[in-house]
């Protein structure tokens, strides 16, 4: 849920491009469900037949011929379109489909297209056990290398199970995988929950919105103009963001049997012409993006990941963020901590939740755990390291006699009035600022000051976390 955050990195696309545009041709025809392939039923996914259902134990002649159109005609229309425009392409090739299409594979290779793997067969893996799915992945790589002449270094399975990404990462031979739809930029998956023995994996997210699959679903495109308009709007948005320093990546997903139809191919051509009419656009294959990202944004492990610490290490590391109150960290550790909590703001939210949900007496204990400003503990050098540094940053360790006397007078009056010490986040404040706040707040009601002190405690905690974790 955190991703690149509010300030994503500059991808540094070649030539200072404002946007990277990437076209994928999914080659699935010949790898779909079919009883001739040993499957239990016919295919029912992504065709012209609205509401198609699998036919158990039977061939679906209409479905088979619709898929065959993609190989016989649609592929060649797309091949001409992209090669004439000199647009590089990545193919997601189902291994068994590629094996049944030698002429198309040769044309892909001659055009310099990247051929990534789309799995062994174009089937749904949601109910497959991990070992069976792993065996199919291994066979997909073997068959792909046999048919294409080299192993695939990119993977998009598509009809995944909950295990698919983990299995792909464990395989270890992919420069990138694309079975996510969660970002506008590549990122490194460092396998939180997947086992730390797996090497970091580059992910280049894919798309299901800027995708011709929406011609084959009810909530999708019905004509080419809708497809073109959507692609154009997506491009324009990302291009404008790139001009503002937030360059992104646009994926366009295509299928030979869908956009390869004449009435849809015209819309795709208009979009290609539109993209090529702009400067500072990088049109790339996915492998080119992967190599660029690995060079300019190599994996950098964070120094500290709170969400991955065991309880004792977590409390040792963060038990003092709220002054002398390790119970807050103990309770926070039992929350649903994840990567979103590995930043200063994220972890602060978890700790503050436990502080806010505590009883009034517990929160009062936290307030009372804070030292007086420039008080006896400071003189005796008995403050925590955090409090010592914070008070010193505001010059409270170098008071004149008159200033110290005034702080002592205010500290005594404040504690007598409220029952807890005056608390303020001193970062960025001067002695004069602190004294002014002291004198202003001492006139508050106890309820007002209790709430104010609690907010200041939370702010102090956030500032402490910002010294240790990414913002």
C-alpha cells in the first residue's frame, strides 16, 4: 500500500523523456483451453462471444475459430502496423501457442521484438497446487527456449494463482515479472512474506485498463473511438505529469484476436500516430525498461524494516520513541504491520494509535515520563539521549541564570496546575519561542492542556522517527 509514495523517483528515461510507452502483444492463440490439448473443457475467456461458458468435455468450434483468427490474420495486421511504424514491441508468448506458430515466431524475431513468456498454456491457475504450477513454469521456460532459441527473461502469467509471483521469484532467472497492476513505475519486490532467501525481483507492472481486453467484456469498449480516446487520455495525463517532473510509464495491452480485427486496428494506428507526434517519448520493450531500471535504480535494501522485526527487537528499537513507555511499542507490534509501516510516518501512525487508544491514566503516565525543560534531570545529565539532543537543539543546555530561573518558576507552576510537565516539540524553536508558548499555555484549562500535551508527545515521537526511518 506504500509503493513509491507521494514523491516517486525520477525514472531518468532516455533522452529526458516525459513518458515511457510500452506495447504488449499477447500471443495466446493455440495455447487456450481446448479438449484437444488435454483440457477438461473449452475456452471461455476474452473472445467475441459475450457470456461464453466452458463446454466440459467438448470442443467449442466457434471459440476455436475466433482464437485462430488471431494467429491467421490478426497477428499479421499488428505485425505490419508496428513494423511499418518502427515501434518496438514485447510479446507475451504462451509457450504452447508459440510452438504451434513457427512463422509468427520467426516474424517476431526478425522484427526485433522481445518475446517474454506468458506461461505454458493460456489457462487459469487459481486452483492449481504450487508443485503443479511450478512444473508448468519450468516446462514453459524449457519449451520457450526450444521454440524461440533462447530462454525468456520476462514473465507475465496473467491467469494467476496466489502462488504465481512467489514461484516466479523463486525460479530466479527473470529480469522482470509483470503479474501486478499496482503502479505507474517499476519497483523492486523484496519478498515480504515470501521468504528472505529469495533475491529481490524487479517488477514492471502491467495494465488491464489500457487494454483491448475491454472489447471482450460488458463493461468495456464497444468501438474503436472509445479505445483511442481512453489511450489518448491516459497518455495525455502521464505526459503532462512528466512535464511536471513526475515521469511515468504507460502500458498498452493488446491481443491478436481482439485489436487485430480491422475496425479496432484503425484505432490502434491512430494512437501510435498520436504518440509519435510528441517529442520526449520513449517507446520501449519491457526488457529495455528492465535494464534501464536496474542500471539507474538498482535495488537498495532499507537499513531498518520495523515490520520485519520480532517483538523483542522491535521494542528495543522503538520502545523509547514515546518517552519511557515501551508498552506502546509492545502493543503496536501486535498490529497488522507491513511495508506501509516501514517509514517514519507509517510507524508513527501505528505507535500513535496505541497511544490514542490507551486509557487516560496510561496517557497521563506518558506525559509524566517526560522531563521538565531545562529542569533538574537536565542539570544532572539524566535525560534520555533523545531528550538531551532535543533540548540542546533549542539551546536549553546553555541558559543564562535568569533564563534558568524563569524556566524553573514556570515548570513548578505548570506541574502544580496540571499534574504533568510542560511538553513541547522543540525542534526549530528558540528559547524565546518556548518561553512564549510556556506562558501562553499555562493559562489553558486542564482539558485543553492535556490534549495539547498529547499532541506534542505525538509530534516529538514523529520527529524522533524521522531521524531513523525514511520520511
